């Protein structure tokens, strides 16, 4: 079964996130991609200490809104409200292995998110289609139609993209991710982290927050500390699908305190 069959007419396809990446030398964590100087230097230079205000700003700017959307409201929290199962559609065993390690890394760093790979497309609610770069436009067109694919290519020129559909309660029911496999390890892993994480809910890119991978001017290639704060806030049980900005702000202080303790522990932060 193709991961990019058009969604049922009974279910509104809500939001899409697109990433246009240049070939900047970024890659995944050392545990995933080995001793690579580019990632090692990035991790050494990574900013890991943030004020409450800096974290909250990034969370609100990425969890609400959408870089590009087809239908539906974008002023509410959107997230999965149950286990997340990821299926990779590809004949590239090496890329599937890398993707599985990215998923495992995300699972280890987001406390209340149950996410893992599955071997069957029927069991998946996140499907990742791995394609050659020359097939990217054709894949987008097969899912969204030729006219929409042209609009996407003209306005965003993505190298990878993700989208999800949600129900009337703003619970994400299904996400699709397209990744190219032949633009090098740096681009593949950078795309894999960003698009998988955005497919979980923080779909709005912003250029005003310099520490997040959800900034088209920033390439990470690994799950950085700042974005761990964003995903842990989003998947805390007290942050519920459908919440408005005022509702989220009312619970953020106590949630953030707990998230800080978790991120500190899982990253062995000294602050």
C-alpha cells in the first residue's frame, strides 16, 4: 500500500509542513552516523541553556500555526493522542536502518511519546516514503495533484516534506513524510529528524527562533536540546489536542518545570 494515497473524503487533510534545504553538511547524532566532524562540532557548539521565555516562545510559535496549510484551523494544539507507529516504504535497507535509529532516538528523548517502527503499513499512523530526488515531484503530484505539486515546488522547492490529517478534536490521525534518499547522509538525516518531528504536531516553521530546527535557516541533523523542550512540552499529558493559546499558557509554568527536569536528566545537563 502506498504511503501517499489521497486521504478519504470523509477526513479533512489539515496541514502540511515543507522544508527547503540546501546541502549544508549536517548529519545525525554520533550514535547514529558515527564519528563525523560536522555533527561533532555542532554538538560542541550547541546552546543548551535557555530561559523559560525562550522555550515558551519557540513552543508557541511552532505548535500553533502552519507554514503551509490546505484546510482547517491552525490556532489549536495538534498532536497524536495515542501510540505512534512508523512505517518506512523503501527498498533502501541502509536508509530504513537510519530512519529506525532516528525514531528510537526521538522515543528516548520525549518522555510521554510512545513511538516506534512497525513492519506493516496497515499498523502505521505515520508512513515515510523514501524516494529518489528525481522522483520527488512525481511523488508529491501523485498525492496532492499536479497543480498543488507545482505550487509547492514554486513556492517552497522542498527536498523533503511532511503533512498530517486531524479529526475534529485536533487529534492527529495520520501523518505522511516524504524523504529523498540520494542527497547524502547529511541531508537525509537532517530531513528525517525535522519532518518526523513536525509530523507529530509542531508544524509551523519560524525564522524568528534561532535555536530550532523548525527554522528554514537552521540545519541540525540531530535532536537538539531546544527542540527536545518543544516536543516534551507538546506531548506532556496536560497539553491536550484542541487547546487554545490562553489555555496552554495557563498550564505551561508547571509543565515546563517538569519538562526541564526530564530534558536535564536525559541529556545529562549540568545546569
